[in-house]
């Protein structure tokens, strides 16, 4: 699957193009370390509280603390064990979010183990965000209880965005609303179309091995759709395997549908884009017949309209305030 961060959210269907790359695996939160803690035992000291039950652990919190991310980056929390629907509002209340700029947003449960927070519209550049998740003794509704707090601080960077026109074979890149570069691209073919919609950058890697077998296209080496390539300057858009990158099989894009669903740039443009873009920057693809990527296929959270987003929120819409 490649992305430990959202392993539970990978789509069951095949993807356009993909790769297995250890460089694509984000660092685990320190929550993992808690799973190896010794089991609690009875204590003769009355001041030592007895655990209410087995621990509820957080598998990951993203973005990582002390990072700068793009305006479309959600806060994504993955739990090690399923959370009951009845416990969701309580868990959301325990995961307090404060911001330097008041922001209207909400949590949304993609599954029993993954919940994301996003603003109604993109974050304002420069916003400082803190998530203070005091999970101590918070129940998950399935007999488990939180054991400690998790605090992450991150900053919203410049508003850097890219818009890809599949039919126009072009990509427009903006920086704080000003166009800085327009580049020729090739996107997915009619047989293997690209995802439409807005996808926040998951991560990027200088090289990624991409294989047709890993994404269910073909494992037959004699098939014309078989490939096994290690390609440079890879910007990762979906957990199902969509990248913006350079392809040796399509070195001069801008004229056709030359990929299995990825977005191809020339070598020079791919390197430039790799150096320009950051995690959480929104990449919007239009003109593809495949439809929008599911919200949990990576960080495509903004593919859900606000009313749909709120339907799977325990607490509902909130407005953040500065930390006390």
C-alpha cells in the first residue's frame, strides 16, 4: 500500500499509476511507542489511578508537529482500534484545536478509525494551528480508554496551488494568487483516466518505483500495460497511486494522454515543481472522465462539499479560537 499514514483509507479499486516506495512512508507518531508500554498492574499506592480499561491509542496524527504545510492540509487522526459512533462527539471535544486566526471547521469520520479536521474553505496563509488532544480516560465506546495527551503545532504556509487541465494538456501554478508558471502536461488516457477534483499533496520523493502490478493494472510482463520503472521528482496525490512526476516513457508532454492516470511533466518542469510544492498544497485536476477522488484517498478532503462533510461529524461545525 505504501502509505502507513492512511493505510486504512486506501481505495479497494485499482489506481492509474502507482509505486512502492519507502520514501513515501511518513514518520509514525509517538503514539506507537505507547503500545509497547508494560501492562498496568494493581498498585498498593492509593494515589496511583487504575486504568479504566485497555488503552485507546492513536496510530498517527498528521501533519507532523513543527511543520509548515499548504492551505488544503487537513488534520488527520488515525486510531489503532475502531471508535464507536456513540463516542465520536466526545473524542472530537477532547481533541481541542486552537488557531491564531479564528477558523470555521469541523471533524469528519471517514471510518471507525480515521477522522479528519478541515476548515470550511482553505486555511488562511500564516495561520498557526495547535491540536491539543487530551485523551486521558476518554472512551472509544468499545471498551478502550485514552491514556495520555498528544500535542501538535504546525503553520499554514503560502497559498501555493496547481490547476491541471486534462483536455488542455496544461498545468497552471499560482503563488498567493499570482500565476508563476504554466507548464505542458499529459494526464491519464481514456482507458486509465486521472482522478478529478482537489487533492492535497501527501508527500514527495526524489525517486519512486512505480509498477503496474502494485496497482492492479497488470502483472504480466508481456502485457502492453505492464511497467516497472523508477522515476524522479514525484509529488504524491493519492494513496491509490496518483503522482505528478517525470516519466521516461513520456519525456515531452503537452500533446496527448500519455499516462496510466498520473500527471506527467518534462524533466526540468518536474524538478521545478518538486522543489516548489509542499505537503498540503492543493492540486486540482479537471476534465477527466473518472470523477473525483474519494475524500479519504489521501487528503482529498475538499472533494466533499460542506454539508456532506458535516453529516459524518460528531460535534458539528465549530469556530476555533486562540489558545488560552
